[in-house]
C-alpha cells in the first residue's frame, strides 16, 4: 500500500507542477459559483415578488435545474484533460519500461495513478461543497442529508470518469489522442440516455448504459444499491482493462 501511495503522491505532484490542474480547478470553481449565483439570485427575486419558492434546498442544489445538475452536464469535459497523461506520458517517454526490471507491480502502478485522480476528485467535491457552506448562513433548515447524497453521487461519477480516462490513456503514447478518445467515450456514455426514448426496450438499455443518469438518482436523495454497484463494476472493469493493457504491452516489449 505504501508503494501505491507513493505513486499516487508522485502523480499528484506532477499534475500540480503543471498549470493544467490549477486551471481545471479555477474553471470548475467559476462554473460552480456562477451557477450558484444565478440560481440564488432567481430564488431571491422570486421571494421578493411574494411568490412561493418551494423547497429551497432542492431548488438550489439538487433539483434538475439546481447547481449540481448544471455541473453534471459539463463535468465530463474536465476529465479527458486530467487523465490524458496518466499512462500515455509514461509510454511516450519510455519510462514504463522500468516496470520490467523494478519490484513495482503493474497493479500498484495502475492503482496508484487511479488513486491520484480519486484524490483530485475530492478537491472538486470540496469546491462543490463551498456553496453549501454559504447556504448554511443564508438558507433556513438546509437539508444536509440530501446534499451529501448528491455529493456522493457526483464523487462516484468523477471516480468512474477517472477510471475510463485511465484506460484510454493506456491505449496511446500521445496524450492528445488519449484525451480525444476519452472525450468521445464519455460524451457517448452521457448522451446515450437521451436517444431512442420512444421505445420501451431501447429506453431500458440506454438507461443502463448512461453514466450521468445514475448520478441523478443520488441528486434525488436516493442511494440505490443498483447504482452504487453499477459504479463499482464500471470502475473495476476499466482498472482491470488498464492492468491487462500494460501487462500485454510489457510482454510484447520483452519478446
């Protein structure tokens, strides 16, 4: 576990030594606080006009027009850039060949790099939580359980995006190619839930394939074992595929 943690720490240092990670956090923060400001302003104006504003917690944070739902629609744009160099950078520089003669296993390398993205995702969740802190001082009877459930769904979705990006990064020696491939896969998995909705059979299939649709269940305040299991299966699948990809590459190089 110590080796895995050291790899994750080294990957985070590499990520934050470049301006990319800081830029992603700044842009993400601007989007989150922009959505919070717009939604909060609408609720204040509605209240000033004497109209009923309904359930403030849900309207502000977790409804389909709330902050988290707005962020959810564009969240997958961040991870292709964040994950594009996880393994492709090692493949391109040739440093991945050191695995052949080092005591570090492929499993530890992949898990360490994935752990670094899980930690980075926690920073993004922390940014999502800052508007909640502001809401504590401005909104009466804030429903914290529903908010934490929504944040859990967002975090699981980020971890799933990271696992997919990790695997796509292992398929190419060029980070840009990995980023484009990851963006294509994530876009397809996000948009598939909106196609063929007029057919009952296809609607069930597209719902199962849709990743972001699973997170909406959490935003509704429900933690379903089916959705949690779905995220765990998808994450495990792409981590295993990444390990297999690296091991196959090592066998080809050694032969």
